[in-house]
C-alpha cells in the first residue's frame, strides 16, 4: 500500500496485524504493531488487543510489559477488554503473580474476567489456585459458564485431581445448561480414568458408549460408529442428564 501511495491509517494497520494474529503469524503481528507505533499512530483498544494477543501466544513477556506501559500512558487501562487482555497476557507468559495483582485491581469483575484468570492458572496446571479462584467466583455471585468449566476440567484430568474434579462434577449436575456440552462430560470420564478409579460415579454403559464412539471416530470407522450410535438409542434417552444426543449425532454426521 505504501508503494501505491495509499495512507496507512489505524484501521488498515489493525486489519493487517489482526490478519497475522488470526493466521498464527504472531511475530508478524508484533512487528506490525511496532511499525505502527513508529509511524506515530495513536494507540487504541483494538491495536492493543492485537499486540497483547501476540504476546500471549509467543510468551514474550518483555514485549507485553512494554505494551502495558503504553496502555497506561494512553489511558486505555479502564477498558474492560484491555484489562482482560493484560491479565491473559501475564498469565500466559507464566507471570501469574502479576496477572493476579491486575485481576484484584478490577472492581467490577465480569464472567470474562473470572474466566481469564481461572484459565490462566489452569493452563499451567496450578490446580489448588484454580479451585480456589473458582470458589471465589461463586462467592462473588458471578455465575460460571461453559467456558469456565471447559477451562478447568482438562486440568483435573491432567493432574488426576479427583477431589477437585468431584467438586466440578457436582456443580455440573446441579446446574442446567451444561448437559449439551459433551466435551465437559468426556473430560470428567477422562479425569476419573486417569485417577485410577473405577468410575463408579458413571454408569458402566454410559462410559462404554462414550468411549466406544470416541475410539471408533478417532480411527475413522464411520460405519461402525453409526452402528453403535443406533444400537444405543435407548441409552441416549437414559442419559439426558449427562450428555446431549444431538451433540454426538452432529459429531457423527459431520464425518459424512
């Protein structure tokens, strides 16, 4: 665009840098962010999110801190999305202490703010802190959503923390709206399996059905997968509280 004499405004910079970020070219996004600043373009929230997002994916804490300084000098730290992006950047760069300090300074914490700090600690397998933050979230009156639980359960499976996993399992069974998210229930099965237990919390048929479909699908044996799905239609009706048949059906149909 410079060769044609076209002016590079903030929208153009954000479009190109954002494209780099979406396609996984995080270093390219950071370079464009730096070039934009050197051209005297005033920093604004969208560009800030792009720069912080690139730092989060690359783990470049030094660059993230520099952007944090720019945020403060540009008076952008009052935007909720910018504060959440800063918390995420520090957490993903393993600067968990700084992430938690920023989190504590947020007065009105939304579910996105809670999800950001919880997923940050869960990303680094900090199960105790993650569980503590989840309890704090409940006490604050903010209702967890699918993103909250989806960020925690894989952690319980990785570290085979059965005690905390049971707490989240109990929470899921007492709340409506989670039954259609099959990933959550498969994560629970995985957690119980890795803990060395016999998964008595789940019916034997349900476990066989879930894992049977997973194995068949992973091997690409579509015909057998559909056959198992049809054969267990009665089981689907029996376990509506554990998973949504529609979700699994869509998973199978997507392979046709």
